C-alpha cells in the first residue's frame, strides 16, 4: 500500500517538475526572442533617426531658410499647442480657446500661403487649414491632436525645435 502511494506521489512530483521545466524553457526562449526583436527594432530606429537627422538638416537649410515667417508662425503656434494640449492636457481642453486659435491659424495661413514656394509645405498648410476648419466646426480631440502634431513636425523641419526628438511623420515637408 505504501509502495503504491509512494509511486503516485513520485509520479505527481515528476509531472509537476516536468511542467515547471517546460515553463522555464518557454519563458527563457520567449525572453531571448523578445530581446532580439527589441535589439532589431532599436537598430532600425537608430538608422531611421540618422536618416531623419540628415533630412531634417537639409529641410532646415532649404525650406526653413526660405520661409522664415512661416517658421516663426509654426514655432509660436506649436508653443500654444504644447501649453494647451501637450502632456495630457487634452482632458481639460478649452474649446473656445481652441476655436480662437484655429481662427488665427486660418487667417495667418491666408497671409503666408501666397509666398510659400515649397509644394510640400504648401500641402502641409492646406492640411492644417482643413484641421483648423474642423476645430471651428466641432469638438473632436483628434483634430486638435493632429494640428499639434503637424505644428510639432513642422517646427522640427523649419526651426530646429529640439524639445522632443519624436517625429510624428504627419507632414510632407519632412518626407
């Protein structure tokens, strides 16, 4: 009787040990695979950043220097969006303030657009106009977020903005 119970206990312990070893191997292999994937992603991002840095510098030296007034407008407007919507502030957004800014954006683009010679920048300004019109007509956070991202990327492209190294890739100017 004791021999039979002993065998059952040993078989149970063996089974638990086997499952434990199997799980250990699974987690080790999964962790190694995840680390390799992270390393490959980091390498790809580093290569993208190097390319982006060259592209940003080229854009600043050409489009940025040719459109200083647009760059000033972009910088001031980006500051507004950082102050009113950046870092989680969209939870308490003031829609009257956003509509007022959208109206200013539309007016300023009307004044600046005739002098813009860069087609990608002209297209970006047109996209901004569309988003600003959306803000004037409604209260969609996505429109404000997209405006902020447009001005963020353009500030990097035109003005050497370095408050963040994140590029949203939402503009033609930085393509």
